[in-house]
């Protein structure tokens, strides 16, 4: 998966690949491969990058163009969603 937004955010913040690689505990070479879409990135690394840039994983993978992070809320039980009892 080509994740152009991780490169876009990194450049916008004037950060090196080595800096982001350190944040997610991979080598610079591995991180470079993530940016070029030559290697799949783990969900946990995506979450770490999203947290680092204060955005959402959905934004990083292109599911939304809204850069804002989702507001933190209480964890809901999926069975309770829509239940008005």
C-alpha cells in the first residue's frame, strides 16, 4: 500500500525518515520502504504514526481527507450502538 500521506506529513513537519523510524522502532531503510509502498506497514506502526502527527489512521490510508484526529470517547460496546434503552 502506497501511503503518500506519511511522507507528506513528514516533509511538512521538516522531519527526517530516521526520526520517524525511531518513533516507530524500525530502521530508516524500512521506513523508506513504507513511504515508497515497497513494504506493508503494521497496524501498530500506523497507529503510532497517526498519534505522532495527531491525526487518524483513516487519514493516513486515504479513507478520509479530514486530517483532524477523532475525538477520544468512551469505548462503546458495538451491541449498544443505536440502543435507546
